[in-house]
C-alpha cells in the first residue's frame, strides 16, 4: 500500500520536519506493508533549501501591507507556483492508495497561503477519489471567506479520518464547521521523536550548574503569526532576553542560545549575544550560541544537551517533553498553551508580557528540579502511538471507516 502525506516537512523550522519524520516512521512501522512518501506543500525537496535571508524581508513587507493587499499578492504569486506543483501532485496522488494531510498548523489563513495549498491537494484527492485522512492539525481562529471556501472542499472528499492536536483546535474547528465533519483530538506526532544516538553539540556543564537552553524566535515571526498583540508576548525583544541572561549568568549558570532552524532566528540569537557583550564581560564558556540546525536530528541533539529549555516554538517544547528534558513555554499562539494544558504543565507556561527575569530564572530551576513525571509521560507517548495506529487502520480499511459527509 502507498500513502502520500502532505505537510511542510522541509520548512526551515525543523519542528515541521521532526513531526513529518515521526508520521512517516509510525505509518510504515505497522503490520501492514505501507510505503510512505511525504510531499512538501511549498514544493521543497530537501532540508536547508529555504529562502534564507529573503524570508525576513518578505515577512516584513507582508506585515506592513493592508490585509486585502497581502491576500491579493500572496494569491497572485502562489497560484502561479501551484500550477506547476498541481501536475506533480496529481501524479503522486494517482499512484497512491490513500492521502494524509498533516500534522502541523496547516488549517490557518495566513493570507490564503495554506488555504490555496490545501485546496490544491483536495482537488487532486477528489479527482482520483482517494481516501483522505487529516491528521493532528492545528486550526487558526480567523478565516477569511475565501479561506473558508477553499478549506470547505474537504467536505466533498472521501474522508476516513479527521483529527486535531488539542482542545483549542477542536473548538475552533467546530466553530468553522458547526455541522461537521467533526474532529477528534489526538496527540501531536512530534511526541514520537526518538533520542539521537549522536553526542550533543554543546559541552556538558560543570557539576553543580545547569545548561539552560533559550530557544529564540525572531520577534517578526511572533508579530506576524502570533495571536496576541506584540506588547503582550513574553520575550519578544532583545532586552527581555538580555535581562534574563544576566540573571542566569550572575547565578553561575551556563546559557546556550539556539533556534529551531530558521535563519532569521539564528541571526536574532547572534544579536542577543552581541547585546550582552556590550553590557558586560562574559566569562569563557558561560554563554554560547549553538550552531544553526539544518536537520531534525541536529535539533534533537541540541535539545538533548540541555538541562532545561525555554521556548516559544511548539516543537521545541514537544521534543523536549518527548526526550524528558524539562522546559518552560512562552505564550504567543494558542497552540503552545494547548500543548502545555494537554500534558498538565500549565505551571511552566508563561502567558502575557515578560515577567521579572528573576521569576523566570526561578521557574526554570523549578522545572529542572521537578522533571517530567514518568507515568504521565509514558501514557502521553502511548496515546501518540495509538493515534497514528488508528489513522493507519482507517486508511487500510477505508470503506469500513468512511466518515459521514455533509
């Protein structure tokens, strides 16, 4: 059996690649002989093939344009690209027995970017009448009317499985489609990440001090894609990071700045280090910037090397949880809060403007001291495996599992 999976596997944000690899592995590991091929919705074919420095300029331009102008610009550029990709996707879908869309935050209206891409996939699925599973997706709150119409093509497909990754996404899906189809909640597939066999790239801390990883995100990403006003997002500027780092350094901790792979985030990390250097003398080995990861395994190695992690990025937090690395999450999008709620770690989630740096430092220490509770962790990972097993069964036996359609 051949299954084609559509997501954004080769995004520079390696959290997307991490979860894509987990989906591939889990689908192919069952008793049924299943061949899995993942197709990137942006047409990328490998890791480390993003737009590089241009991406930040593009995001900045889009952020300054009025919503209507942004939507028209994105649609014009993207429809040209999709005309090329559509033919390739039709061939892939025609040769497959079933199609999966997911995981990731794919059902969001970012100026019609994902709606247009998902609609193109749905058209291919409809053309060849393939069973479809939508798996563990995130769902944006605000859809334009064109976005709704594009996503609503889902109702015409032979849908055999529909799931989202948290309670917020389920509520939002229900608001968009009150008459169905209804979505169940499953665990994010990124929870199935396995520890890397390679050694971590960050030197081990001296006995008695912690290696604290700060996973930084360029503020333009938080402003562009965040659900909250910029002034209510914690750690959305260099000053907030610098204040925290100074507290941690004064406490004798080892601080490592790292990112999920996006080039703009790596540049932001270097800007933070430069700002620290202007304000104080830093002892050798006290403050490091990790090399930008280019593969999901690079990111896993980096996270493994930390004693505790602070992050906005959802899959930095998810990977840390999977690897049982204590972590503190930063609120900027409901998807991060949804994950912390789902694993009962609300205590270690920071929501709203940046709290005092001493408070954050104490929270990081508390997270490290408490660790990740073993029983809940075991159950959570088991639920993630069961979710993909259930989807696989629906794809292998589509006629028995087809959902009622609108």
